[in-house]
């Protein structure tokens, strides 16, 4: 892995690179390496992931479920390295869609992005919904369905206002969210390990009988979601490529930093909660369904718990903000290439040089989903969000597969970030990992209820089928003049200088 040493590029040089790819630079390049990293990190949000999955992980596989954070983190790092080579050659806003288009073809790119945008929109909705419990707890409010709806919509609207105010404010809030995340996961995790430890480290290898009389392996595999739900978000660094200074170098670094720092943060927090839990058996048995709240209350006291809630709310808001920004850039990229209805409207920038109309869509659609959740049955949120992570992994592996196919045709990445001779090996292993992860996510449950057991595949199939029907009828992008499958040509052009 290497980043070729060279002077930091100017905005004019960045726009010259972009022009070779067929686009004019219209954004302000106000995101630095640290701002880009903060955006990706708050999207990944280890605080949100660990809080959401701690009880599930322990109830499914006991304390050894923490090792899924290491396994998935390593696999996603390989994916991030592949992404790094691609974005270094193609620093284009929209990420998944333009990368697959330029490596492969427009139809493959359209389908990957169609799945991805719905996964992101549903994820925005779910993070806003889950964040309301922290806001309600902070003010000692009863979390009714009406209150959840109001607070979720409020979070989405606040994020929209910040996003509409410009990329600089997006970066500022992302950095505040980064600080909140580090305090909430690493700071609290270390505090719990050092001052509130009630269990020995050996407990990490204690299954607490979760396997019953059978083998532990199937149980451990069942706990895979503990890591799979946590390690995505690093791709957001590439979604805003045209707003980043020196993106061909900065974005690959930011992606790698997001995985490494996010992974360490998640492990420290997860480990801290395990070691500080006063009754691990109750968590593993499922009797304690919200263990982190009890651990924090016992360890930090009432005042400390309130402070943590403020930190957690900041992290949730930053996560919604980053998701909304990433989704809007993909919609903007779709619109700019004429790939969706109303594409001219979606491709407009505001006076703040942000995709205003795309941002409105990335806010309004999640609000409509919130209304659907409100009028629907209990548990609908879990059902409609079940396919989101599989959809995101599907989109990720579309890039990895397109990259590998381009390599077989002779493509050698020409950006300043390069894996060199290791590129093909990393690409192959990343694809194998990604396919395995998708199988784990899609594997049906055993409850006996069809919708519950198959909801992940049903959700993905619904999105894919509607996408195929639309693509056959509307033939999106049929008048687009943007190149596709030009990886070899662009690599040769960039090497010429």
C-alpha cells in the first residue's frame, strides 16, 4: 500500500483532474483530510453501533461475540483499500454510482446505486428514530409513538438546516460529532475498564452456555451481525469527493482512518461494557434487554449518565447529518448524469454550493417513512430497516466486483494512492469476504414466521425488482454522454500527466 509522495495539489489541479473525467468543478473544496475523516467516522458511528448491538451480541453469542468486531473490521479494511484505489483515480461526487459506472457500465452502476440510495435513506430514518430514545431520556419524557415521530422529524430537519448552510458547517458539526464519539466510546470505555471493572478479561472466552448442548460455531456465526452492522460509513468520505481538497490522496487516507479509529473505538467501548457489567448472565439470558443504560447508571451516576446522553445525542445528530449528506451527493450524481426522473432539478446547486434539492429529498423521504412507522404496527421499524445493511454490502461489493473485472481487462489504478502488486490479491480477498458477509446477513432465521425469517431478502428483492422494472421502462441515462467502462483509458490519460 502506498501513496505516492507529491506536493499537495491546489483546487485548480483538483478541478483539472475532474475535467479529465468529464466534469466541471462546481463545489467549494472546503473539506480537509480531517473534515473528510470526521464525516466518515460520524457516519460509521461506533457509539450508535455498539449501543444498538451490545445486547444482541451478548444474548446471541455471549462475550466472544466481540471478536466479530475484529473479523469484520479486517474485512472492511480490505474493501476500503479497494475503494481507495478507485476514488484516487475517480474523485467524483456520488461514490458508489460513478465508480461502478466508470469501472464497468451504466446499467450495473444504476442498479448498485438504486439499492444503495434506498439503504441509505432507510438508515437515515432508523438512526433518527433510535436517537429519539436518548432525547426522551435526557428530559425524562415517556417515549410514546407520537413523541418518537416528533423527535425523529426534528432530528432530520435540524440535520437538513445544517447541511443546507454549506459544506464548511457540515465539516464543523462533523468534527464536533467526532469529538463526541471519541469521548462517548473510547473515553467511557477506558473509564469502565480501569475504574469500574467487575469481570476479568477471561470472560471474553466464556460462552455462558449460549450453545446449549451443541457446537458453539453456529451460535458464533449467528452473532456476526455484531460486527457487520458496525463497519460501514467509510464510503461517505468518497461521496463528497468534489468538496474535498486533494481528494485523490485525502479520501483514501480518510477511509482507512475511519476503519482503524472506528474499529478501535468500537472494541474499546464493547470491551468496557462487558468488563463493567455487574450481571453478565442476565444480559446473555436476555433478562436485561437494555444493559448499557444500567451499566452507565451504576458506573457514572445520574449526572454522569445525563452527560453521556448529551454526548450520545450529538453523535446521533452527526450520524444523521453525515448520512443525509452522503445520500444527497449520490442523488446529485444521479441527476447530473440524467439517470433519474427530475434529474435537472436534482442536479441544481444552491448559492451555498450544496445540492439543495437532493438534500430535500434525502430529508423528506425519511420523514415519510417515519410517518409510515408511526401508523404501522409495532416492530415495523425493524422490519423495514432489516434489508438496509445487506443493501449497503451489496453496493460495496458491486464496486469490488467491478474493480476486479476491470483488473482482469488490464486496468492498473493510476491515482496517487496505489496498492501496487498487492492490488489484485486485496481485491480478490475483499470480494470473498464481502460475499461471505452478504450470506451471513441474508441467511433466513428459524422462528417459523416467514416475514420475520426472510425479511432481509424480501426487502432487497423488492428494491431490486422495482429497480429492474423502472430501468426497463424508463431506460435511465439513455441520452447521457458521460463515459462508462473507461478505466483503462483514464488510467493511460492520467499517467501522461
